[in-house]
């Protein structure tokens, strides 16, 4: 089969690799669509050290079950599925508490270097990672469940409720997913700050109020009436954390989901004296992921707005290069088995 691998920082290439037959409690999936994530781009560029040459990445994916190994019900062959890429031990305190994303042994399909992931024609995964999709839903929607689950989990981490006034800093796919999750949770007062016009247009097409960093303070006053009670920082820099602090009420919950900077500088008294709570969010629980898959099936109008470019897997090297050098701009690119 063809796979897309990173051959050197900034360079992707197509390679032939053999399909790995599913063994005990594994499933072979024929891939229909895999999304390119911001972390894939940063990783290929060599910026975050989270991707390695020779690696087959791809963690936002959907396809059809092709074959199953021992211990898996063969009735699922042919079913449309997505993959919950967070792999956990299932047995530690975190896993037993339904917080697999906190498992000390967790790893992520598409991030771990020695596991061939979804920028490929096929992927072999544990049955526990397979999430069945509703048959009526276009299967490529399944590739959007992963980023949507990240945004949903961020809102859940803040225990967001319909009375909250939410500011989302960063309107890329994760900020968009957080805004979509607000709607799902019944929150009506939401402002999204995003400087990029293309991403901002997607935020507006989804029906949310969009502002820019320059107009942020004013937009928060106007659209939230007062400061925010929940802020999602989908960027993760000292500057965006400062904006989160200055635009939130005392007692606000600030969720750090963006990972732009490894180290942050912040005003400690904005936390202590104002009793703000700084909350980390990473991936999703297995329950967040599965409930997001079920939610997506009923919201096709949302799903169709998010993807603006479908490209065949064979064009992957070109697409990555064009996204990295800026000649192609897109909100969300899906690499497809076939386009048409
Ligand atoms: Zn991702
Ligand atoms: Zn565990």
C-alpha cells in the first residue's frame, strides 16, 4: 500500500509499505479520509519535536473495516468507522475514572513514531480504538470527530454551562471545535478571536461572533456584556494567556489547550487574587470522543463547513509542502482515498 512518510524536516514522500494483518483483537481499516492537523504541520517542519523521520502520521481519520483479527466480531466488516487515537492502559486510576487522557501509559496513534498511522491506504489498530459511525453519515465526516472531540473536552474541563460567557482565543480547527461544543452545551454567549481571515470566515460561517486580537477587549464587552467566565486559549502563548486573564472575570476558568509555547510567563496575582482557575486540557476522554461521534451524525450542516480542501493521498507530499510554504491556505485539508 501507499503511505505518506516524513523523510526529513519539511519533506514528505510517498512510500510503499506492506499492510499489517490484524492479529488478536485488532482491526484492519481501509481509509477514506485523514485530516491534516496543525501539529502534523509543525511536526513535519521540525518545530515541536513531536514527529520523527520515517514516521507515518495521521490521527484524524475514517474508513471502512476491511478485516478483523481473532476475538473481534466479524459482523463489523464493511462498517464505517473512525479511530479514537488515544490508547490507554484501561486499568490505572485515571482510566478507571474515565480520564484515559491522564493515563500514565497513554499514547496517541499518529503521534507515536513507531506506529504506522493514517496517512496511508490502510491502518491496523486495536479494536478498542475503533468507533462505529452511523451508516447514514458521509464517512469522511468521521475524520473530523477527533478535532471536534478536543474542543468538546476543553469545554467539559471547564464544566461549562449555559450561563457561561465564553471567550475563545484562536479560531483555528480547535477553537472552532470549542465554539461548536459551546452550542452543543447550550451556551449562547460566545466570542471567538482569530486574526486570520480564512479561519475567521469559517468561524462566521459556523454562525459565531468573530473578533480579532486588536478588537478583543471591545468585542468581549459588547458581545458578552461583561468579561468572560470561561476562556479557552487555543493558542497557548504568554500573550494569549495575558489576554485571557485581562478579559475574564474573577473566578473565571481558563482552559489551556493550545500548545504554541512550552513555557509561559503570566501575572501570578491574576490567578491568586482573582481566584481564576487555570485548567489544562489534552485530547479527550474515550467518552468525550464517542459522544462527539454520535453528535456529529445529527449535525451535517456543521461538518460540511469545516473542510475546505479534499486532496488524494498521492498528492500528500505536494499538499504538505504547499501548506508549509504558504502557497496553499486552508482551514482543514482531508487527504482522501479518491476525490470526486
Ligand atoms: Zn490533531
Ligand atoms: Zn491507564
